């Protein structure tokens, strides 16, 4: 009986971890809402650049999954996300308004950080380590509770500024 209980707990933990790692429409709606609190809020159709590494099966699969999830677009608040696939090596020329970094880009994400700074484009991710490390300015989590993270230096570098009231709802690094 003890092994059955331990197995059930382990299965629940694995399920919870997988559920948290799986990107949902709710995650993307939160991203849209957060972008609505910028000092110069994004409105209308916003081209959301889904970054991926060509030749990396996991990265390509994740980008494909996000593109499928978004379909022809996702409406939230005053904006409509129009998804655009962005090869990491072509980010500098990508016609996007926001970069979205899926998890799993690891060291390659620095390329996006450099482009975001140069072009003054917000970078958003669910990979909070990328925010903590200053690679991406904004990170969000929906589970187990809604959390919004901002890396102050990365946000200043890519000119991502929030209204003062919104700053009370975020955790800054």
C-alpha cells in the first residue's frame, strides 16, 4: 500500500509539472494583458514572434505547438496576437512587435536579447530563468498562481516601461 501511495504522489507531481510546462491560451492571454499595461500600451494587431531554433526538433515542435494554439490569432484586451514564426538566426529582420521566447532556447536566447535591445521590442517568456538572467524583460506564470516578473535592466534596454500602478503587481529582478 505504501508503494501505491508513493507512486500516486509521484504521478501527481509529474502531472502537475507537465501541466505547468504546457503553454496554454490562458498564458498567452496573460501576456496580452501585461502588454496592455505598458506606458505606451500595445493595441490592435500585434505580431507575436514565436522564436525557434531551426534544426532543433524540440524547438521546432514547440514553435509549431504555439502556432497551432494561436491559430489565426488570439484576442485579449485591446489587442489581437497575430503569430509569426521567427527563426532565431533571422530575428533581426523579423517583422514583429513582440518576441515570445518558448522554454528550451537556453544559451541561444541571448541572440534575441541583443535584437530586442537594438530594435526596442519587448521580449516575453514563461521561462522565468531567462527573465532572472536578463535575457528577456517580461516573464509570466499562471500556475499555481498568476505571477508577473520583470527584469529591470532588460526592460530598460529594450524600452519596456510600465505605468506606476502596474509596478505594484510585478516582481522585479
